[in-house]
């Protein structure tokens, strides 16, 4: 009987899609190890940065105070935070921005459910933008971007139909990557990846149970 798979994060699934060979198994094995472990705020590397950006957009602190708040992190984190804060401020520039709370939605296929949780809801110069922040140092790959943008585009199809823009903000470079035309081929590939993810999860689970 198929094992129950907890909802997976968008990041986990996108990493799986972008990986190949044994690296795919490593992504699923890592996800399996997290089952039953509660979220630990202290281990969330980018939490302070994300929280500070959101607090600014909600009007709870000024942009000038952002750097001061980020300095409360450890020296290594503070350096990474500060660099990204600088590119984020540059990206904002003179845009007229109004905050709205983006929804958390779910993409699902077969037994797999993916939580799609963009952090930023910004009306920029009159157009609604639903944005997922990419905070890693390494540049996102084309496969990562294609998968992430498809998930956003599909789960927020109603918003897109009404003129909203979905995108990935590479905070390191200060570049917003938006979704182009979605293809049926990509949809099929992601569905196949969902089936593959489930299969690997169940095989690893079965082997673990047999070993026990």
C-alpha cells in the first residue's frame, strides 16, 4: 500500500526537478529525514532577512532601519544579509510599491502535494506581482526557474488571468525573472517528476522498513 507523503515545499520539489541521477535520491532522502521534525526557526538561515523584508513592506519598519536589524545576526549571516539587502533596495529603486498578503496555495498531482508559498505580494506601479524570493548564493539554473515559474503560474492562474505577474526574485543579483508562455510539454514533465518523486519516496520507505 502506498505510504502517505507529507506536503512538500516548493523548494524541495524544484530541487528534485533540477537534479539528475543519484542527486534526485539525495533530495528525497533529505525530505524523508525531515518527517516529524518540527520547524526550527533557529536553523532557518534566511529567516531574519525574510522577516525584515516583510516587516518593511507591511509598514512595521523603515527601509533605513533594515540594515540595523540585519546586523543582529551572526557576522557571517550579517554579511550575506547586508549584501542582499543592498541589491533588494536597488531593485526597489523608485518603484511605487504597495504591499498585499500573498496566498499560500497547493499544486498537486497524484499522491504529491506541493506547497507554493510566495513571500512577496507587491503591487508595482499599478500591477500586482506575486513573487517568490530566491536567496541562495548560487545562481538559479534554467531548470529550477522553469519549474518554479510553472508552479507559480499554474497555482495562481486566476491572478495571472486578471493581469497579475508571477516571478522569481533572485535577490543576490537583484533580478526579477517572470513567467513566459507556459507549455504543455513542461506541464507533462513536472507531472512525470511528481510520479517519480513519489516512487523514490516509497522505495526508500520500503527499504528502510525492511532494514528495521
